[in-house]
């Protein structure tokens, strides 16, 4: 069972606020309401991770819609696990994470993203950061073009 970190809930709320802004400055779209309820409970109970299995369906769907807008893989096409490293120097994932990535759930992938981002020692976060951003921008443009520009 993977969990959703509170910062991902917050990012999803902010993304939905940009997608469907409040018409009057007070009311919220359904997606923000569902995510905000989860976020508020996490803050109240001082939890940093939400259980993805028991998360309310509406909040889970709203979170997954946000997740679909994020880069799928941290790969920057410089894989040192193929050369025998236990942790890739390019993206920071373990050998198993690289191998099992296509089978991982969105929640497991985000947990991996969080770990490698906090670690920030892989080349993705230093000398090849520009290359990683360019790849993410190209993937976003391709996804937008494939969806008809929506």
C-alpha cells in the first residue's frame, strides 16, 4: 500500500484551482472540495501521508487527474543501472524501481519521485536538470497536442 504525501494533495488542489477557478472567490469546484476535505483531515490529525486505498473516491479521482499532468518518469536517458549500479546516477531510482516502473501504481511512482527529489543527488537535479526540464516540456506539449489542445 502506497500513500499520498500531503504536498501532492496540496499540489493537486492548486492545480484544480487553476483549472476551475472560483467564480465568486468563495465557492470551490467539486474536485477542490473533495481534496480539501482530505487535506484538512491530514492537517488536523497531523498526518503527512494519506492512505491511497481508503481515500474517498472523488478525492482519489481528482488526485489522479492531477497526477496525469505530471511527468511519468524521472528518467533522463542516462541510466547507470544498466552498467551495474544499484541506484541510477541519472534519475536516482533503484535498479528495482527502474525495472518495475511500468508496473508501479501512480501512488508508488509519486513516492519514488518524492524520495529522489528530497535526495536530489542524481544528475537529474544538477548537471542535467535543463535536459530533464526540456523532456518534461516536450512530453507536456505532446500530451496537449494528442488531446486536441485541451
